[in-house]
């Protein structure tokens, strides 16, 4: 019993000792913390204050290889597409409806059926035109007969009427001469009788009058013959020749009209035949759908759709030669040249990469809509250097053009370049402050600028220049370069506006590009 009480007493004492030690340790800790807080509160102003440089993230300028690779998406197309167009004229109509159409993807041979257009209006026109041709042909026959009649009339006059009239007048001259001779002989005889007293003076005067009358009749007959030869014949010939020329001209005019009507009829027949469209060569049918600038379907090739003249309906691709059609922003097109190598990645081809080469760059920008009024894009073509099975026209492809590769180039991050007016600056340390250093920049990708002058290797540049404008002195921007300047004084689209970083300029002016720094 006594032993048990002693054990309990020892345990109670040990517990009291432990509680006392813990309380003492807690008091010592509180004392040390209070002393530290007192020291920080009273002596912190004597420590060094943080400077402006401590609040800025700097980048050390260095030299390294610069790569500019322009990546754009485009559509794969065949280089040697055979475009099948509607050759039917659509006068006074918006177009002709498609009646029948071969299914897309069908393999067709040369001369095989592709499509049929509605030719009902042309068939009605052919009937009307056939009537016009028949009428014109009848007029040609009539005009020819009139011409031949005029030729016969001329021959009839020269060889018949004229000869007959001349012979009649010559006969009158002959009779008049004979009458004059007889009257003269009778007058001489009467004079002899009058001298013997057998004929009185009155009879003698009558005989003399008969001579004069016969002479007048002879002169009249000769005058009539001269008028026939010199005037009547010439007048009739002129009139008959005129009739021949007029009827011949009318005949030629009617023949020309008939030819025109016949040609028009043949053209209508040809147009009817062209309503049935056949394949100019063997290939796989691909419909030539048309999309507007917003990407919406503007024309769908299907039965019932109206096709205008010269509109492409079907394409027959030549898959042995393929290329990618893409557009490049105006800020990057200056770095793309014909012959540059490219890598082509068709979408959905298991990360396949095909070699390519830039084959053409259009000289003029593509038309842009109101959504991209200030953004100009140029169409470019990249040809595939190898043929691949399964590659089809119309597939989307990502194209990377290896534009610029400059070894050991001095570079600065695009975030560190600040655009002020038409000039670029970097903010570099100067004493305890900052200095705005003017730059001459070369090409850029989405990460770095090539620095041609203004910086040296090892220089430090601020990565947040827009937040540090209050700590640097920048020159005043000329009025013509300010935002809101008159249109005739405003800088071109390539000139960034005041306060806009080059990184933002690059992002706004072009699509993202894949590049290595």
C-alpha cells in the first residue's frame, strides 16, 4: 500500500515538472519573437530600398541563329485541272438549269457523259429560226429571178428591140429618099411642060412643094435614126444596166441574209448539242462549288442549279501534279520568293510531311471584303515535289515556308521592342534609370526581331516597355504620324500607330507564324 502511494506521488511530481518546462519554453519563444518584431520595426528604414531596375524584367541581347518560317493553311489542288465549263450562251436569261448530273467522284473516260442543261428554250428558238431561214431562202430565189430577168431584158433590147426599131427607121429613111428622088424628077418634068404651056404655074408650085415635103420627111427619118443611135440606145442601156446592178445587189443582200439566218440556225443547233456536256479527258469528277469571301456557299453544283455562260461546273483533276494554294499576309509576303523550300502537312494524313517548293506568288493582292478592309493578302502556290497515293484535291494542308535563315544574328524579343511613330525603341538601363535606344530592325518572326543597329551583344533591354513610358524620354511624334492625322498625311498600313508595341503589330498584321529563335 505504501509502495503504491510513493509511485503515484512520483508521477504527479514529474507531470508538474514537464508543465513548468513547457510554459517556460513558450515564454522564451514569445520574448524572442517580440524582440525580432521590435528590431524590424525600428531598424528596417536603415536597410537598402529596392530600385527601379529591381522591378523590371530584363533580357540580355545575344547572337544566335535566326529562322523565319511562315506557316499558312491552304487547299490542295491539281496543277493540270481540266475545267469543264458551260459553253451555252445565256442571252436575256440568268442561266440554264442542270437537268442531269454525273455523281461526284465518278471515274469517267474521255467523251463520257458529265451533265445535261435545259435546252427547251433553245429548241423553241430553233423552230422559229427555221421559219426565218425558209423565208430568207424564198427571198433569195425571188431576187435571183429578178436579176436574171434584168440580164435577159438587156440582151433583148440590144439584140431585138433596138435592131427592130433601127431597121424600121432605116426603112423610113429609104422610103423618104425614094420619094424625094421621084418628086424632084416630077418637078423637072413639070418645068419642061410649063415651058411649052401644057402645065400652069399652080401645078408647078404643087410639084415644087412635093419636093420640099419629101426632103423634110427624109431629114426627119435621118434625125429619128440618129436619136435612136445616140440617145435612146444609151438611155435604155443605162436603165437596163442599172436594173441589173440593183437586182444583183438585192440578190447578194438576200443571199447574205439567208446565210446569216442559216448560221444562226446552225449556232442554235450547236448550242443544243452543247447542252449535253461530255468529258474532254479521262478523270475523276469533282464538282466546282463556289464560295463567297465569307466562306459561305455561293453556288452549289446540283440538279436544278442555274449555270451561267462560261461558268465552271466540273473539274477533272490530274493527280500526278499537285500544289497547295494559300494566302500570305502583306507583312510577310516580302520575305517569300519563288523557289523557296517548304514542308507540306496534309490534314488527316497521320502527320505526313511532304517536300514542296514555292512556284508562284501573285503580283497583286486578293480582293478583300469589309471585314478585312485594311488587311491585304497575296495568293501563293506551293507545288508538291513528290506524288503520294491518297492525296486528293480539296484537302486542307498546313504549309511551312522556310523563308529566312540567318546565322549568328543579333536578336531582341518582340515584347521588348516599342513602336513610337514610325520608329522602334528599346529601353536599356542608364544609371538608376532607363534610356530609350532607337533601333533599326530587320525581319521578325513571332518571337524575335533581327537588330541591325542600336544594340550590342550583352545589352540589357526591358521586357515591359509599355509599363515604363513614364521613366523614359521619347521624341515628339510628327503631326503627320499621329493617330487621327488626315488621310493624305497618315502613314501607310505598315506604319504602326503611337504607343503600339511591335509584338502587337505583328500579331495584328499577320496570322501566327511558326519560327525558331
